[in-house]
């Protein structure tokens, strides 16, 4: 009923190993692509935020020059409001980037559950080996 010959078992093992390697390579490629996309998004967000912050600083300097006749409390309030807007915008952009990466990672895991488990197991074995090697060295 079942063919458990050595050749059959070796062929099956080789086939499964190749499929696992392919799945791992595909997931690694997708993770790398997602990481590159995230890096680009973070860089774009950083550049946009820097540009907006520079513009806000110019505006604030202009307002400070114009408002020097006003009392310090009024100026501080306006500066605080401007800084709050920048903080909210930066936080919103980073939240959007985080959710995008989270969704892409979830999609990759759902599309390739076996490969994801194999990659996670491989990482776990590697970390365990490295930690074990450190302890042996001590």
C-alpha cells in the first residue's frame, strides 16, 4: 500500500526540501521588498516632515518678528499650537506607515503560512544556536 523504499523516501525528502527552500526564498524576497517599500515610505515621510517643519519654522520666525510687540504668553501660545500641529502630522504619518507595513506582513503570512512557519523556525533555531554558543563560551 505505501512505498517506503529508501529511494522513494529520499526523493520525497529532496522534493519537500526544494519546495521549502523555494517558499523560504520567496518569503525572504517579499520581506525584503516590503522592507524596502517601508524604508522608502519612511524616507519620503521624513523628507516631507522635514520640509513641513522647515516651512513651519520660517513661518514661526516670521510671526515672531511680526509679533514682538505682543506679550510673551500670546507668542508662546501660537508657537505651542504650531508645534502641536507638526507633532500630530508626524504621528499620523508614522501611524499610516506602521499600518501599511503591518498589513503587508499579515498578507505575506496569510499567503505563505508554511514558508512563514519555516522561516520563523529557522530564525528560532539560529537564535537558540547563537545563545547556546555564547553560554558555552562563558
